[in-house]
C-alpha cells in the first residue's frame, strides 16, 4: 500500500506540474491521475466504496460552496441573467440535441428528452475552477457564465424530482409538478426562516467560543444534517449540502465560513476528480472508440454552437461568447449523477450499453474543456482568433485626428498615464488586446481602443506617423510584447520618443538598448516610495527622507543613462 500511495502522489505531482506549465487547470491532472492509477490502467487502486465516498464528499463540498454564494438578495439581483440567459441556454441546447438523439437512436421521445436535458447541464465544479484560475469570476463574462451554471444548479432540483416522469415510469405529471413547486417554495421559506432565526443565534454562540475547530465542526455538521434530511426525502444528499450553503449564506458568518472551508473543499474536489477518473472504463472506451469520439465531437460542437448563438443574441461580444461557449460546452457530474440514479432505481430510459457510452462521453468532455481553452488562449494571444471581429465590435469609431501620444497597453500603468494626459489636456489614444480592460476604460471615459500594438497596420490606423506623433508610451507588462512594439514603432517613426515601463533594472537596460528613451523599472520606484513613506511614518523629516530616496535612486540607476531618470 505505501508504494501504491507513493506512486499515486508521484503521478499526480508530475501531471499537475506538466499541466500547469501548459496553462491547463490542475483538476484535469487529478482526473488523469485517477485514470492512470485506476483499475483499468496501472491498477494501483480499485474503485472501492471508500473512493466513492470521497468522491461524494467532493460533490457535497462543491454544492455547499455554490449554495454559500447564493443568498436571496443576490439571487434576486441576478434574476434576469440567471432566468433569462440560463433558461435560454438550456432550451437552445435541448432543442438542438433532441431531434438528433431521437433521429439516430431507437430511444423513445421521453428518453431523448431526458438525455438532452442531462447533456445540457455543464460541470459546475470544473467551470468555476477554470474561471477562478483565469481570474475571470469577477468579469462581465465570468458573471454571465456563473449565471448559466447557477440556473443549471437550480434546475437540477426539479429535474431530479421529475426523473420518473421523464423516464416514462410515472404519467401523473400534474401531481409531480405540484410536488416540485411545493418542494421549491418550502426550500426557499426554509432558507429564510431557518437561516435567519435559528442558524444565526447558533453560529453566534459557537463564534463566542473563539475556536476554529468548533466553528469548522459546526459547518460540517450542518452539511451532513441537511444531506441526511434530503436523502431521507428521496433527494440526492448533494442537494442537502447545497441547501446547507444557502442557509449559511443568510448568516453574517458566510465570509469566515468560506475562508475556513476553502482548503477542505479543494482537497475533496481533487479526490472527486480522482474517483471520476478511476470510473472511466478504458477497455470499453477502446472497444467503442469511434462511437464515443463521434458523440464527443458532436456534443461539444452542438453545445458550443447553441450557447454561442444565445450569447450573441443577448448582445455578448464575440470573444466573450466564444469563451462562455467553450467553458460550458462539456457535460457535468450532474449527468453522471442522474444516470447513476436511474440505474439504481431500475429506470431503463436508455439501454445499459448506451448509458456506458454516455458516461464515457461526459467524462471525456470534462477532460477536453481545459485543453480546448488552452488551445483557444494560445490562438487568441497570437492574434489569429477574433482579432478582426473584436476590433470591429469594440472600436465603434476610430479617431480621425492624429493624437499627440499613443499609449500601448492599458493596465494600471497605462490608465494612470492616460489620467495625467487628460488632466494636462494632451490628446492621446490608448491600445490594448484585453477587451475587458478596453470596455471598462471606455465606460470610464478614456480614449482607449482594441488593437495589437505590435502590428504596423494597427499603429498607422490609430495615427502613428513621423513628425506628427510626439511620443509613444509602452506600458505593456510582457517584455516580449514590449520589445516587439518598440521595434514596430521604430519601423514607422524612427525618431519618435519612446517611454516605457520595465519590471526591473535588467528589463530597463534591454529596452533602452533597442531605442527606448526612458525605461523606468517600476519595482525600484515603488519600493523607494514605499520605503520613504515608512521612514516619514516613523519620524524622519520629509526633506531627509527625500534626500535618502534620491541617493538610493542614483545608486540603483548607476548602470543606466542618468539623464533619463532624473525627477
């Protein structure tokens, strides 16, 4: 056993290391680790009840975290996006999948509808992790993707309750719908009443103990209690964890809960993906590879197309619509849960072999998503994807007058420089390839446009010309992009003054060696200003602090042209 554990962690470490170098999410590494160490490859571990339990715990923590993000106030504020965008996405995917499933299989109408609904759901666990890794949860695109995932999670409750109807086992549709409505209303009222009048006082009493252990155990107990209650009602325990999260989201302790539960949630989520990988029947996959690959490709294409169409109809930019569609194009753990639930209940909505093929397609779609996003990001960064569309959509009106200064890059440095130009009345135009930064800047009134600053045609289009442009500011945070931009500027206007940011002294020297007039290393300047502020804060006079800063600045800039860094 110790050797098996050592081999497993070695495999997991190597996969995480390789995939992070390739800028692919770490959850995929754990899924691959499960496949490799599972019973169908190296056979280091069997998919025992212990692994299944750990996987179920991972799902419960996922649903708990989702519930923790959903308090009634936020749900009400996002209602238009959730129930508009989310519902439209599910309906579009089902509308496109149903005729194909019904036409190419021998399934019944209800069976085709059931499978279409299952495949319309995406992997909340993977998608939230992807958005977090890309730092896009707080962006407009991230919020739209989260809204769709949230609608799917809310939809899963009535879908689970209506599985017998969808599978054709029960034809009392009216009674089932009434049960679902009563259950939904009961859950909402329960969240408001229990969260506000019971959990708040209980958590207050536990918080007074000032014990993180007691606080954490109270959270765990709350998750398990509601999981048991929902299981007793015939619902999946994971929905009980979701309800526990919603209950605690109504308390004043939700931020502390999120901080405490985070590491455990990450651990159990990793174990869930390991168990998911172990369950992938590799020999069956190899025997039926053509059907699985065809189904996987068709599913991703249909879901991508459906979600992209819905996003564009709602006015989402092409680039954002493509990213949302790519992130949500896979199926999720909910589909596996539904298939397992129907199998356990003896509901043969589709033949058993077809269920195995669906399981393989769902798991492979989860594997494919981070890989497709990595390829997309590489193409997008190289300018081969959406560059023309984005420029056309974002740059509604290109300025006709030549600006005095062109700012290349509109991050924090570029924005500050633009503010200074606005205050001084100097005309400028700023360019950046980050469409979110461009849109936010335009909303704030900055003269910023989408464009590749390492392209001669783009720089000429926005007014760079000899004897007309007074200066160019290179505020890019990537040295390679900055170097390419400087060379491009010099090829158009060899004598224009170029001022650049640099992260450190070596980058400053490199940029000055290729013709930049001034390249200030921001780490040195920010450190000097911070140190000066501390010195004055502990009692040194302002004049003495400034003298010391000037001396330190001269020492640090000794190796580069002093004339370019004087105050």
